[in-house]
C-alpha cells in the first residue's frame, strides 16, 4: 500500500531499528487484510522503520482503525503524513 500524502492520516503500530522486523509485521498485517507499509525515518545516521496502516479518509476512520489494531494488541497511534 502507498503511504498517505503529507497531511493524510494513518495509524502507526510500531517503530523498529530493523527493516526485517518491520517488514515481518507489515506482512502479518497485510495477511490480515490491513493496508500496512513501512515509513522509514533517517535520524542521526540511523534509520527507524515505522510500521503504519492506511491511509484513511478522516479522523473518525483513523480512530476506528486504531481501535481495531489495539484489539490485536498493537500500540496504535493516529499519525499524519507519510
């Protein structure tokens, strides 16, 4: 799934120092029908691999998605941007 455009909404469910760990979670979420993707963030010479689900159309949809993901025991937080 494509990352949302800047200003769009998604739900972040994890951030990892390992691309392999992030991709494993993405694969699990995609297998469950969620449009998951990795949003890498380079900072201080290191890359953080953020796992996100979305994009979603609006805040209500994002909150609903976050609640479903929390039901899967994931730390779900609504975020903006890619």
